[in-house]
């Protein structure tokens, strides 16, 4: 009874937020111009180059210059990439336009739908409904120049634009804001395994990588614990390059993870027993702590997006057994 009221209130306030977003959006749309767009990551594709060239990045294995790669087919978007037929907003509102490049989100929708766990917002909202208002900057850019999407201010979409973290719920109260919403509200994070570099550079993710959705990783970023994922890329000569990044997978489930999905879980018991978690075959929630993870033989790991390992205190809290509520 109480819950359904709370839910209604949330939905209502979210609807108000949506109406507001549409209003703010009109103001933003009026400002929408090439000046901002030229600074957006959609135009510059700077995130790719930044991590590719970084010390310990993929270039250290491929030796190929960034400018010779085919990755740019997605990493620099012209106006037409989204405004398929005109500069009108309406012509950007088909998510298929976004999903052509955002292939890991496309894979997320396919896999979560097949598992009966499609994002609660899907079908009711489209990309632009959340990446709008101030968060329209996510798409069109703003005065700021960003090296990557993990720079502060590069992504303004946030659960808190529409929801509150209801303090009557124990899981909310007990963590004192130390966990990002997705840590519990996203059950699984999309990861991409075993793509051959040459194919990846040519055609992106689809049909090149094996996407996996039955696990998620907890990682520190921006002063909170949040979700993360991996991409593994196979190179000629047998080496595998692994990138680990904080990542929000668009699959908010109806029911949040319960306490035992993290605290004293089978994975944490294995860690307690001194065993390593094999990343490629792991299931459930795994902590990002290189000391307890096995990324496989002959791998080079790069952590991108400002992610850092869980520290000893956080690991201790994860190991404690807590009964589900
Ligand atoms: C031409 C391919 C392409 C299309 C079309 C595209 N994106 Fe992107 N998008 C990218 C790439 C590549 C990145 C990562 C850029 C980087 O970090 O270098 C990105 C980044 C983003 C980000 C995070 C980065 C930021 O600047 O905030 C959001 C949010 C996003 N896209 C939303 C959308 C939405 C919504 C649409 C459809 C209206 C869309 N994209 C269409 C390729 C595309
Ligand atoms: C990554 C996708 C993407 C790219 C690239 C992009 N836009 Fe947009 N654009 C959008 C979205 C999304 C909206 C707003 C949609 C809404 O309000 O629902 C929009 C809105 C606009 C509007 C306001 C239209 C209206 O009817 O109010 C203009 C003008 C515009 N864009 C111009 C441009 C120009 C010029 C470029 C290239 C320099 C460009 N856009 C590149 C996604 C994009
Ligand atoms: C219900 C709201 C909602 C919808 C619908 C939505 N997004 Fe998002 N998206 C978010 C939020 C919130 C974040 C930021 C999460 C965070 O970083 O904490 C985000 C982040 C992103 C990112 C960056 C992810 C990362 O962690 O690097 C991309 C890319 C993106 N969205 C693209 C899209 C595209 C493309 C669509 C449509 C297919 C879409 N979004 C639909 C809410 C939404
Ligand atoms: C632009 C507004 C918006 C954003 C951003 C947004 N949501 Fe929602 N959310 C909604 C709306 C509207 C609903 C109700 C959908 C429905 O069932 O009609 C909803 C439903 C939900 C529900 C289901 C509630 C219930 O009791 O059934 C959860 C859980 C949820 N959102 C969590 C999140 C999380 C976590 C994020 C960030 C990753 C997020 N939302 C981002 C608007 C938003
Ligand atoms: C430690 C785990 C955890 C974290 C972190 C978390 N939640 Fe929740 N959340 C829950 C649980 C458990 C429920 C109760 C119902 C359920 O199983 O979904 C819930 C319920 C909700 C609901 C639906 C019901 C209601 O009464 O509000 C929304 C919306 C929601 N959370 C939003 C958020 C937002 C926004 C954040 C981040 C600011 C957040 N949550 C962080 C675990 C969490
Ligand atoms: C099919 C389109 C596509 C192709 C091709 C592609 N990417 Fe991406 N890439 C994306 C999108 C979309 C994002 C951002 C959102 C996401 O990951 O969901 C992204 C994000 C990234 C990021 C993180 C950027 C940041 O700001 O943190 C790196 C690094 C990256 N890609 C490297 C590469 C490399 C290297 C290649 C070529 C070998 C490549 N990508 C080819 C679509 C593509
Ligand atoms: C998604 C994983 C996850 C879930 C689900 C989760 N926790 Fe936690 N919890 C953590 C992590 C990680 C920490 C360590 C946070 C920190 O101190 O930075 C933590 C910390 C705690 C702490 C110690 C708080 C402190 O300040 O020292 C308690 C108590 C706790 N959790 C109880 C719960 C209860 C009760 C539930 C179920 C209602 C729950 N947790 C669900 C991950 C989780």
C-alpha cells in the first residue's frame, strides 16, 4: 500500500520533471548550434584518442597510429548522423539512429529483453527524454571541452534529475550516499569479450564481440562506488587487451539487488578463501580489485574513465554476511 503510493509519487514527480525537461529543452534547442557541437565528444571523438594513446593504452600493443584506424566511423559524428533528414528535433527521436553507433546499448536491450529484464524506462521513454534539459549537453556539447566522457560535467544525465533516494528504504539509508544508484538498480553490466582488433577497427562491436550480461563489477569513480564493465580485444600474436571502465548499463530492473548479492556473496566467499575470480566466466557482482581477479593469460589491463579498485575497508564490508531484507 505504502509502496504503491511512493511509486505513484515518484512517477508523478518524474512526469513533472519530464514536462520541465521539455521546456528547458526548448530553451536549449534555441541555443543549439554548430559552436557547441564542435566541442562535443560526438564531434571530436576525443575519448577514443585519449585512452588509445595513453601510457599503457591499446596503441602500446597495436603500434598503429590513431589516424590510421577505422574507429572514426563512429567516433566523429556529423550533424547528419543524428539529424537524418533535417535539423528538426523530431528527426532525432528514433532511438535506432543512436543505436546504430551505440551498439553496446543495442546489445543491452536485446539481451535484457530476452531475459525478461528490459530497463523499466524502455518503451516509455527514449534516449532524448533523459539526455535532455541540461543533459542535452550530453548530445550537443556545451562551452566545455572534454577529453573523455568521464570528465566532470561531460555527462549531465542523472537518476536524481527525476528521482529521490527515498530514505525510508533501508538499502538507501544504510549506505549514506556512498553507492551510486546503478550499483543496486542495475543487475548486470554489458561487457564485450574477445573482439579481434582488426575487425573492431573496421566494423565496431556487432558480430565482432561476444556481449555478456550476467555480471556486473563494482568500481570506485567520482568519489562513489558504481558499476563497471570490461572490453577484451584480441591482438595478432596472442595477447589480449582488456579495458576496465566505470559504466552505466541502461537496464534498471524493477527490483533492486538485495543485500546478499554483494555482502557475503559466493564471489566474496571465494575471495575470503583466497581464490581468484575468473572475469570471463564470473556471474553476479564482482569487486574491481586486481588482486582478486583473474583476467586470463597474456593480458594487458588498462583502467579507463578514472576508475580505481575497491580499497581494503570496502572489501572488508563486502565480505561481511548480511541477511536479505
Ligand atoms: C555516429 C555515431 C553516433 C551516433 C549517431 C550517436 N552517438 Fe552518442 N556517442 C558516440 C560515440 C563514439 C561516443 C563516445 C565519444 C567519445 O568519448 O569519444 C558517444 C557518446 C555519447 C554520450 C556520452 C558522452 C557525452 O558527451 O556525454 C551520450 C550520452 C550519447 N552519446 C548519447 C547519444 C544519443 C542520445 C544519440 C542519438 C540522438 C547518439 N548518442 C547518437 C557515437 C554516436
Ligand atoms: C549525436 C546526435 C546529434 C548530432 C551529431 C547533432 N544533433 Fe542536433 N539535436 C540532437 C537532438 C537529440 C536534438 C533535440 C531532440 C529533442 O528535443 O528531442 C537536437 C536538436 C537540434 C536543434 C533544435 C531543433 C528544434 O527543432 O528545436 C538544432 C537546430 C540542431 N540540433 C542542430 C544541429 C547541428 C547544426 C548539428 C551539427 C553541427 C547537430 N545538430 C548535430 C542530436 C544531434
Ligand atoms: C531513463 C533515462 C535514460 C534513458 C531513456 C537513456 N539514458 Fe543514457 N544515461 C542515463 C543516465 C542517468 C546516465 C548517466 C549515468 C551515470 O553516469 O551515473 C546515462 C548515461 C549514458 C551514456 C554514458 C554511459 C557511461 O557510463 O559511459 C551513454 C553513452 C548514454 N547514456 C546513451 C544513451 C542512449 C543512446 C540512449 C537511448 C538508446 C539512452 N542513453 C537512454 C539515462 C538515460
Ligand atoms: C527523465 C526522468 C528519469 C530519469 C533520468 C530516470 N528515471 Fe527512473 N523512472 C522515470 C519514470 C517516469 C518512471 C516510471 C515509468 C513507468 O513505469 O511508467 C521511472 C521508473 C523507475 C523505477 C521503477 C519504480 C517502481 O517502483 O516501479 C526505478 C527503480 C527507477 N526508475 C530507477 C531509476 C534509476 C536508478 C535511474 C538512473 C540510472 C533513473 N531511474 C533515471 C523517470 C526517470
Ligand atoms: C544499496 C542498494 C541501493 C542503492 C545504492 C540505491 N537503491 Fe534505490 N532501492 C533499493 C531497494 C532495495 C529498493 C526497494 C525496492 C526494490 O527492491 O526495488 C529501492 C527502491 C528504489 C525506488 C523505487 C521505490 C521508491 O519508493 O522510491 C527508486 C525510484 C529508487 N530506489 C531510486 C534510487 C536512486 C535515485 C538511487 C541513487 C541516488 C538509489 N535508488 C540507490 C536499493 C538501492
Ligand atoms: C560502432 C561504433 C563504434 C566503433 C566502430 C568504435 N567505437 Fe568506441 N565507442 C562507441 C560508443 C557509442 C562509445 C561510448 C558509449 C558506450 O561505450 O556505450 C565508445 C566509447 C569508446 C571509448 C571510451 C571513450 C571515453 O570517452 O571514455 C574508447 C576508448 C573507445 N570507444 C575506443 C574505440 C576504438 C579503439 C575503436 C576502434 C578500434 C572504437 N572505439 C570503435 C562506438 C564505437
Ligand atoms: C550492490 C552491492 C551492495 C548491496 C546490494 C548492498 N550493499 Fe551494503 N555495502 C556495499 C559496499 C560496497 C559497501 C562499502 C561502502 C563504503 O563504505 O564505502 C557497503 C556497506 C554497507 C554497510 C556498512 C556501512 C558503513 O558506513 O560502514 C552496511 C551496514 C551495509 N552495507 C548494509 C547493507 C544492507 C542491509 C543491504 C541490503 C538492504 C546492503 N548493504 C546492500 C555494497 C552493497
